[in-house]
């Protein structure tokens, strides 16, 4: 969470999300500019660090994968909302 996410995952996300969501170059630039990596990293740490502390401290080992999957599902929703960027598809 400390190094892999900000230096590998989010740069890839910054490159891939505009390519998949935008139809024109202008929309890609607008979406790329709307994605705030610093804000996402801070939210990532605020979300995952306490939840992983709970996972490794209190969740029985047999349920840790289930716990991480459920928590990850909600993180994907948050991440999707953070990268939406307000770009509406052209019709």
C-alpha cells in the first residue's frame, strides 16, 4: 500500500482510465486533468491502513480473504467515484 499503489498502480490508472472512458482526445485530457493522484493516495492510505490493521489483528485467518474481498469491493466503488471526473460521453 505504501509504495506499490502510488508508484505503479495509480500511474497505470491515470493512463488507462482516460483511454477507456473518453472518446476524444479532448475528453482524455479533461479526464486525466480531473484525476487527482495525491488525493487518491491519501484516501487509499486512510481507507486501507486501518482496515488492514483490523484484518490482521482481529479477523480469523479463515475469513481474511473474504474480508479483504468485501472491503476491496467497496474500495473499487470509491475509486470509481474518484476517477469519474465529470466527463460526460459525447452523443
